[in-house]
C-alpha cells in the first residue's frame, strides 16, 4: 500500500502546480490520488489549470523523484505535514493560499498556536538587537511561541531571544529544510530544532532564491496571531510580511525608531498607517492575550454544532480572511441561490459577517 504522503508529495512536485492550484484540485477531487485519477476533461474545469498542467498531471506521479524526496527527508529526520493532518497549524490552514504541505524538522506542538512573529532588518543597531531579544524573551515567558524567518539580523535575534528565554520558536525558511541559510546560522539552526521546529514549503535541496522569500512571508504571518516589525527600511521584506498579516486579518505591531534613520522608515510608516506602536512587550500582550482568550471561548462553544448540514459546510469554509461568494459557491458545490440564502441565515444568527464586494468571514 502506497503511503498517502507519497501522493501529496507527487502532486506538489508536479510542474505548474502551486499552492492555490493544488488547493483547488483538492477541493474538487478530495485527495491527491483522486487528482491523478481524474480525467483530463474534469481537470480542465479547474480555474487556472490549462492544457499543459493537465498534461503533466495525466502523466501520473513521478515515482523516482518522490522516492528521492522522501529519502532525503528521512535522512535529516524530517516529515511531511499535509493540510489534512491534525498537526497542521489551524491558523495557517485558514489563509487564502495555505501551503498544501509543509516539510518539517523538529516538532510542531499544539501550544505553538499562540504564536507571534518578529521580523525586521538584516542590518541592525545595538538598540534593535536589545529590544528584539528583550521582547522575544518576555513573550515566551508569557507562553507564546516566536515565529521568524532565520534571516540575518532581527530574525535570528528573535529566535535567539526565544531560546534564551526558555521558550519555543519556529523558523520558516525560504529554502529546503536541509539547507542552512545563512550558513553562519548553523548553530542557531540546531538550537531551533531542539526548541521548536524548522518548516518550509520548498522541496529538499531548494536554494535560497530571491523569489522564495516573499512567498514564505505569508507563512510566517499565517502561523501567527500578530506580527511585530523591528527596524525596517522603506523597501524591507519585513513590510511584505506586515502586508500579508493585514490581508490575513492579523494584528500588526511596530517598534519606532529614530526619525530620519533609514532603518526606521519602514517601521515608523507602519505606525503612521495604524500599526500598534510597541515600547515594551506589554503593548503586545495587552492586545494579543484577550484575542487568544476569545478564540479559546469560540473553540469551546463551537456554535457550528447547532447548524444544519449545508450551513455547517459554509461555516467550516469561512475563517478570518474574507471569502468571495463565488469562491464559496465553487468550494461548497452548492447552488448559487442556496449559498446566498444560507449566508443570509448565518448572518441573522450572528455567525457570519458580510463585507463590501460580496465577501464573507466568520464573526470573530
């Protein structure tokens, strides 16, 4: 019997299949194996999938490529975590384009759900280094996990602060989980494995290409309740993470810096645009902890148990990120009129909010 992870990897390694397209295929055909068994005519009904990609899927799993990937992952003690696995982070699962699978080394735990991302410039000042380690240490002492990207500068300091504070940390890489980048972080990499996890959506051996980092930033914010930006220039990649956080409905925080300093322009602009200013970890805790307590209450109450079958289908599709009605219709496979009526009923019950442009979220 072929392990299910084989088909997940096979589909993810198929040329032309990205995270959004893979999610659409799984929504339609339920399993990766089902995708490979689907007739070409059915594949071509999937939005964004053309003749070329349909042809690649029709070739079936590339067995040697997948077996090599599994062997490399086993060699470093890693595993594949898929969207359907219970350990897959719930918060990440809710974003628009979650990675269909994560390569994981180390250990993902349930307590990682209370995570805060800390990101910032690769070029740091003594002040930036001090505040990063201080905030990271204080947050983990309050039960939070620190998420970052293991880049030079602020990212690395955030991981170090979490570890020295006796807490957990998760590094999201823009390369394969068997690649240490930057190379001088080899010791830090090993420490993160002992105190958390290293994750990536990129195949084994993937180099740290420039185009990978903007993609991984949505995972950093997707894993987190909020994102803290410390020292960022006007064109810093950290601002991409902040933008992802806003799109995903996460809280955005920024540490102010010296007026006029290049490394402060990005953070100071975020504060002007509405990010919460951080002078100490208390500014983060007072915002995040009430949200976390409310989320815990919602999970315990689970109002969806009192819904009809079709209502529950729609409720389970929705999360914090606005979902357009056309996408809801497509994924639910219900008639347009039925979906409109059910969404109205859910609004009346106080479980769903309609936003401009016929987009919907759960009421949080």
